[in-house]
C-alpha cells in the first residue's frame, strides 16, 4: 500500500512538472479553490497532526486541547486576516511581501532568515515522522526509512515545484484522511457501538452504562495518573499563552501562506481557505476520540480490568513489534516480571513514545492488516506533504528572495528556475541531516516552530497589512527582537519541553517567566515584536506616501466604491 501511494505521487510529479518559475512557485496561479483547499489541508496537517497530536492528547488529557484550539483557531486567523490581503498583493513569497511593504531589502533578508529558522525547525518533526513510520511498518532502520522518504520528496518536489506539490498533496489528503478516519470508525464501533468517533467519545461503552470518558478517568486515576478530563498544562495563563502562540504561529507559517498565491482571484483565496477548514475539521474533530480510545486501549492492555498487571512474557504481538523500534520499552525495576505502568519515575517500568499511539492503535485494537497498512501510508502522506511544502518555502526564499531579489535582480527565468531546484536539493539534504541528528531542543516537538513563526513572521504581516505607520526600521527591529527573545528563552529552558503527566512536574515554572513554558513563549515574543516595531517607528522616519497608498490598495476590497462612482 505504501509503494502504491509512492508510485501515485511520482506519477503526478512527472505529469505536473514545472516549466516556469510561476509554475514552480505558485503552480501557475490557476488552481481551483476546492482543489487548493484540499492541498492546503494536506500541507497544513503534518506528521504533527496525524501522528503526534492524538498521542499528545492521549497522555495530556484535557491539557492537550491547546493543540486543537491553537492550530484550528490559527487557521481561522489566517483565512480572515492574512490570506485574502496577501493574495491581492500578488507576490510569490512572504519575504517578498515584507521587502516590498517595508521598502527594504534588509527587511526581506531578515524575513528570509526568520522563515528558514522556523521552517527548518518544523521540518525536523516531519523527518522524524517519516523515520518512525518506516521503521515500524517496513521494518527498516530509522535512517534507511528517512533516506527513502527524502528520495520520494526529492523526485516530486524538485521536478514539480508548487505545481507538482499541489496535485500530489490532493492525493496525499485523500490517503491521510482515509487512514485516520477508517481505524477511528472501527475502534469507536468496537468500544461504544457508535460508528462516528466524534459521538463515540461521549457515548457509553458496549455492554455497560459507563461512559467512555468516565471509564478512562477511572483507569488512569486508579494507578495514580491525573484525571484525564481535567488535567491541565500548568496554570490558566500558560494554557492561554500556549494556545495564542500556536494560533498566531499557524497564521504565520510561510509554507501555508504561499498556498493562497496559487488561486486565480482574491475571492478564490477566501473560498479555498473555507474549503480547507472543512477538510481539516474532518481530522481535527476525530482526533480527541482517537486519543481517548488509544489511551484506554493501552491502559486496558498493560493494566487489565482483572486488576493484575500484564506479565511481560505474555505481552501481545503489537507490543513486541513496537519494542523493536525502540519507541516502546520495558525495564523490570522490581524483578517481578510484570509491567508496572505508573506516573512515578522511580516505579514506572514502561516507556511509551507518544508518537506511536496513532500508528499502534489499530494493532492494539486487533484491526485487520489492511487497516494497519492504510495507517502507515497515511502517516507517511502527512509527513511528506508538509515536508514538501516547507522545503518549497525554504527554496523559494533562497532563490526568489535572496538570489533574484537581492543578489542578482537580472537573473534569467531559466537560471532562477535552476537556482530554485538546486536550493530545494540543498534544503532536502539539510532536512535529512537534521532528521538523522535532531538537535535536543527540537527533537520532540514542532510546537517550537510555531512559536518562532508567531514571534517573527505573523506580527510583520499583520503590521504590514493593517498599519500604514510601521516603517522599515520598525519592522526590521521588531522581527529581530521577537525571534531573538523567543530563541533565548527556549535555549535557556531547553531541558524541559514536554512532560507526559503535569501533576508530577514538581519544578513547574520554578524559573520560568510567569510560569510560561518554552514552547508557549512565541506569543510573548510576538508582543515584544509589536512593541519594538511601534516604538522604533515612532522615533524614526515616516513611511513614504506611496507605501501608505499601497497598504490602502491592499486593504480595500476589489470594486469597492464603483457603484457610487456611477
């Protein structure tokens, strides 16, 4: 099944290969809004959405809802506040908008740097997703799986550019959404008798009057974990700031923003944003059910209702399969040969990587092999679709914004297209290296990438569209201040980025700024960005009149005032 999907992606890439820079950057600008909405959904729903999100919610409970609220809320922000205006501006890339709006090549270069830092951090998570899925399902080494994934992305991204990536992502969306929802339907039927996982989450379990979430709360609290439905991440301020960081970070993701440059008209940008939200909602309304059911299945496996913990020698086949990947492990600390799964580091004998929960769930539930194969293809589709979008954003920033925009404005279209493809090759190489050797601060999460986009790119875009008075000095100082303070804070506290059960983090916030965790700090960085930009703009030169006119033109809807004029 994995091989069939890869053949499909390569076939599409050969059919839709780019022949011009416009096709390479924005697929020729003629993509249908519904098709673009589907491609945007695949671009945006990464390995983090498919593989990691339900795993995070499974172990964090209610506290994991920040990912649901932040990522979907951010998409609404993007659709309402940024996409239509950027499409009307009519440029290929985010740094190009920043450079033109703030009438400065320096601003453009700073935007390129911020884009590359955020995108490279994000792509590490996609590479890990590729390695995890290959490692388990094709039973190859993590590194070999990564090389295969890099080769597939290389073929369709370098050949097709945005044109090839767009039509490949439509196919990838179909694969990943089927792979996510079919197992969820099976497991919801199995546990609750309800075929709709969204409803199954609030239903009673088969053969009992007990609700699924009540049962889950019971089994986790019996062995000392925090109650699933009330667990939170720190205090209310941390929850709020984390959600805001993910929201504005999502709205500032360059690889998603450039998708709105691929449609013919401004109206189509709004329409494709709405369609994308529909396609995204299918997965995001299913994720909480997948998370709760996966956690319950895991708990019932290692701590059966009989009250006697699972004997290690009697562990099921799925357990043995995942042990081989190193993402599931057992250490017999008390020597009784049984798996003690507890929240305490001193007594817990089971190590579970959160990223395996969605992929392992069909095996835990004893679903048919074809469903397991479909999940493997879906996980790879999610990782590869976003990786391709990120790599295109990086390569276009280098070729279009640095080489053509700053270094050699007179470069021919043929040479620019060659530079784009070479930049893509280098970006794939760097992404592969970081996937094999992930830096410690980013190994477990892509939330940091959202924080970096939130603190640097989103404020610059918002001020560029909605404030005529922000000048080039203010924009440059704001972007540098926002991303610098966020990176500084993350590196200062990089030791703790994720904890499975927040009740047992005794040192929570001991030296953090108002108890705000590192992955949530992007929203604070954005505040610094806005404050510095407005402050510097106040004490430096006024924005030129032609730039103010440009901002006015971008903000006013097409055709406004025409009826009155006649």
